[in-house]
């Protein structure tokens, strides 16, 4: 997507990516994988380590609408990295079918997971991807979280709490 947006080659994007990772301008998030047959295991997601970088790099029109979901995810990522203790690791989850959970927080002490879905919509509905994840990994989940545009809510998914929070709630 970046290569297409900037009209440059993928190879050049990879070189720039390596450079910004080396200098801590961006941080990478690896996939959380239990089943390599059905889940993506080779890709990473990238987030800026300081929110002023994307504003400087991307022109205003893309900042306002085309990358809103990514920008909100980046903001949540920055807050998670700032607030989580060192014994927590941040991953993302993606099925090969394309279904994705924005973040999976794993507590390394007890191996419990907190799946976090980030959306730019305002909804009190539990996304299908969380329901699918729950079917497979309910015994590993501590709680679920959904960050949305404006609603705060509490639901349950089987025996687990689902906290729905507005983005500003982080």
C-alpha cells in the first residue's frame, strides 16, 4: 500500500522500513500465531514511535480520511506501549482469510491474552473476528476490549468481559 501510495517500488519501501526501524522512528508488531495453517505468520505491522512523524510525512488529504483507521490504531499502539508493563507483549492477529484483530496483548507471566479491536465506527456490537477468536482460544483469554469512535459499554462473550471504550478512553 505504501509503495502504491508513494509510487515507488516495494524494494525501496523495504529499505526505508529497515532504516526507520533501525533508528527507532517506527516500531514493528509481530503476529500472534498458534496455527500456521489458518493464521498469518510472516507479516509484521508497523507503527510510528512518535505521532508527529506521520503528520510530517503524509500530506493533509491522506491524513484526514484515507488513513484514519491506521492513525487511530497507531495512537492506541503508542498508548499501549506507554502504559503496559514490561511483562506484556503486543502482537496482532490475522487469519489467512483476512479477518484481523488489531492487537493481542499477552501477559508473559500467566500467558493470558487480551484481544483488542480498534474501529473508527461507533458500535456496541462484538465484531465477528472476536467471536471466531473466542471459539478457538477462549481458555487463553482474560478479557476483550474494543476501542471505537464514541461509545462506552460492557458486554460479555461467553464467560469473558468485553469492554467497549471510546478512543479517548485509553
